C-alpha cells in the first residue's frame, strides 16, 4: 500500500518536471525519484529479464542517473538492455542475479557512463564472470557485500578506471593467483569478512603505484608471504584485525611497520615470546594496534609497550 502511494506521489511530481518516464510505463514494479544527483529508477519484485526490458527501454529518452533493483530474481541482465540509456550507477539489493549478462559483454551502451556497480544482501551462491565488464571504461567502483561467491577464480579485466573494489562477507576462500594484477589504478581494496587464508604478491598489480588501503580484516590469515608489499609505494593503511596471526615475522612485517600510517592487528592470537624481540626497536606506524594474546602475563599488552626482557621462550 505504501509503495503504491509513494509511486503515485513521485510519478505526479517528477512527470510534471519531465525528468521521469510516465508512471504507466514503469508501474507497478518501479517508481522514479531524485536523491539529489538526478532521477533514479527504483524497482522491486522483478522476476525475469522479460519484465525488466520494457521498463528500462521506457527510460531511453530520459536523463536517468541510477537504477536500484530490489527483492528480485534474475538469471541474467540482457547484454543490450541499457543501450541508448544514461545510467551511471546500478545497484542490486536482496536480488538474485546469476549472471551479469546473457552474452560476452555486460552493460553494453554504458561503456563510458557506468561508474558504480553495487550488490548487497543476497544469500545465494553465484559466480559472476568478471571478464564481461572488460569494456567498462568509466567504472570506478565495484562493491559486493553479503553474496556467496566462495571464490575469485579468474583475473579481473584491466579496468583502468577502477579505483575501489570491495568484496566482503562473500565467503571467499580462494583467490586466483593473479586476481587483481591488471587493476593498475586500484586505490582501495576491501576483502574483509571472508575466509581467505593465503595471499601471494602476484595477486596484486606490480607496481601498485596507486594502492593506498587494503582491508583484510576478519579472515583466516596466519602468515604473510615475504615481499607482499614490494612495489606498493603509496600503501598507507593495512587492516589485518581478527585473523589468525600467532607470530609476526620480521621478513613480512618490517616494511609495513616502518612505512604505513595505520596498521591494525587487533583480535589476533599473537604470542609474545622471544621471536618477537625484533619488533621492540622498530619504528611503528602513527596508528598501530596490536596486542599480546599469550602468555598470560602479557595478555592484552600493546606491542608498543613490550620490552625485550619480557619476551622469552
């Protein structure tokens, strides 16, 4: 009832202003509203591509800014669905989408327009073919949250415009050895709340001249490979909180300790013994959070305050 009332109100206001298609062209599944950046199409309960096609096509002559698809189920997005449209942001909320396209490429027609793809809160198993995005020249952000991907088993295409990639709470346990290596201009990588246990330097661009922030919190990491941060000159913020680190090796952690602005290691089972003596005299980041978990006499003591005399085996 509320959805219908809101639909009627918004359709009257925006149709009068010429910003939205006629209400009858997008009803009963969609409404049109403006959040300040431009007209946005908000659709719910779309259960097939056939339902979606006439709705999107009705926006061809309108300056639509964004599409949000909620509580829907689609096997795929037709590859040519957005031709002649002007969408810059597309978001899927609680929507089952098994494939980004029914063809070799996704979102044809938006190659120089689409800036953001977001998907959240859909508890189903899927595996998107990221190569279908390879022609998206304006794409700056991909954010996937609460969707069961389980694996990133292919390399992302060379999206030169991509600055932010977030894949969180996606049950990721496997990452392709060169997954992010072609994302040369990536600045922010968020892989928090997954089941990642292994990393390799080859996963990241080399050099990673623009990579500034990496968030790997709440995973299953117990060690880092030597040289992981080679050729990452602008990395400033690393979050490894709530992983499985029991020891911090000098080979892996000396560089981040001496060069980062922020290093977070809270919630790890760090054992502060003789193996940790190397860290006492090392320069620490401005914002550094790490605490001993064992032995009992050092429990909850910050690694900023441990002394060589307290570290014994």
